[in-house]
C-alpha cells in the first residue's frame, strides 16, 4: 500500500495545481506510517528483518527520486547558489537581484545556509551540469548514509526513520539539504569524535550548534564543534557582513509561518524583536539545562530540537525531519502526530500556487497544534492521576 501511495504522489506531482493531491497523499502515507510505527513498538523484540525494512525504504526513495520539487523552491535556490560559485561569486555577499535575476527564489537576500551546504551545492552543480533533479544528490546520499548508520546501531527501530514520509518526501522528492545536518547529528550521537560530527552538522545548517551541550562529551568536543564550521567558513569571509546572521536568525523570530509558542510570545511582548529574544532565551535555557539532567544523550538532543521547533517563528514541514534520528531511540507519540499533521501547513503553498499570495491560516495551525498539544499533555496527566489511586484491597 505504501509503495502504491508513493507512486500516486509521483504521478500527481506535475504542475503547481497538483500540490493539493500531493498533500492529500502525504496525509494518507502518514496514517499508514503511524500504524506501522505503532505495530513495531508494540511488537518490541519481534518484527520485520532489517533487510526488508531497508529494502522497502530504498524502493520508496527510488520511486520518488524523479519527482519535481512542487512543495518548495529551495532546490532552485541551491541551483543558483551552486551556479554563481562556479562563476567565482560568493553566495554570502551576492543577491540574485544584484545580478538582475529576479525569478530566483529569495531574490532579495543573500545565502544563509552553512558553508558545508554551500560547498555541497557547488559540487552538485558542477557534477550535474546544473540539472535541477540531480541537485538532490547531497540530500539523497546523506539520507542513505543515515539509514546505513541506523541499521547498524539501532536495527530494531530502523523503521521509524527509514519509512518516515517526511524523510522520503523532503529529501528525495524536494531535495532539502537538512539531510546533511541530521546525518552528522546522528554521527555525533552514535560514532566516536562527537565534536567533529557536531561541527560538520553546524557547518551544514547553523541550528545543530544548539545541540552541542546535549551531545558533547567533553571540552574537546565543544572546541572542535566551534572550530570546524569556522574553518569551512574562511573561503567565504571576504565581504561578509552581519546581515546574513540577522536574516538567518529570523527563523526563530522573524517571518511567521506555522508557528506555535512563538505566537504566544509575540502576543505577550507585543513586538517581533522582544518575542525573538524570548525565543532565543528559552532555547538557550533548554540547550544548557538538559546537560545536567540524568537523561540519555539522545533524549536530551530530542528535547532541545522539539523546544527549538516549538518556539520558532517559522516551522516548515520538512523541519519535522530534524527530530527523526532521536525519535528512533526515544519515540514520542505526540512528535509523530506533529509530523503527520504538518502536511496541512502546505496550505500556504497551495494558496501561493493558485492565488499568488502567501498567508498562513490560523485554522490550519489550530488543526495541527491542538491535537499535538493534547497528546503531549494528556499522558503526564494520566500518569499522575493513576499514580495517586489507592491500591485495591
């Protein structure tokens, strides 16, 4: 059934007006996926062999690889940033509009990804000749390496990542470079040299650096995690200004898209900037606070990622791939529900495709966050209520 749905997603992906069909298929895929996760967790030690889970995951991905990116224009941005680098330009100091290219996504801003992501875009562009679908290669490769790593280190829970519709759609269908960051974060969790892997994750996307307190084992890890992205950034430094950092920090408090707790922060403070500073303060407190909790490292990292997403002003559906490597080790039902409902947030993309306007629907946000919040709060309440019952005599 899952493969049939992926085939349907591929067939119905052509043309902007078919975004609705893709979202509908994604919701169905998540229903099947949640059932599979539930059965796998209920089965505990038994279940499908690793080779079958990995083989099916590979089939799903190969099926979706030819899909044009109809839910996001990020891949076209990677294409542009790779192209100008091959021409000797710095993506951190050049805007598309500076070159008169007004049809490039984000025509009025400079690059905000980490230096490793920029290097990957340049390499993919050079190898592929700039072909759009071939630019998915870095995300595809990182995703496959992550599956191989999890198959070795956590074979019993591989299904949680390998069959996730978020990973399949966003990395193989849309080509998002977030796959690089979560691969290296998994490396920091599962492999020796946590500092190196954390540094590479931060060099791909800046947000993984918030997980250094949770995943660093000693002061050397902290040092290496800071040095690696700094070294990779050196070739891009000439002409760099603070404008890039200000824009990159906007996902925690800037352009609003499918936010949750940030809405409350904005309401309480009455202004974008105090709300942004409050979001950073909450994230900083969570990132430093978890280090002293008697939790496994994967649970600490998961907590930081979920807090980050909760307080962010901008939460794209593919951001729900960020906690996936940690959910493999510490499954949270409400986090799975959050990912399953996130395709509804593509309503903004549908509205943009049909009407040429970008707005977020408050109703859609309620449809996503009320069930998620209810599931997140209900289990602790239930556990407290049952723990206070008098024993049966």
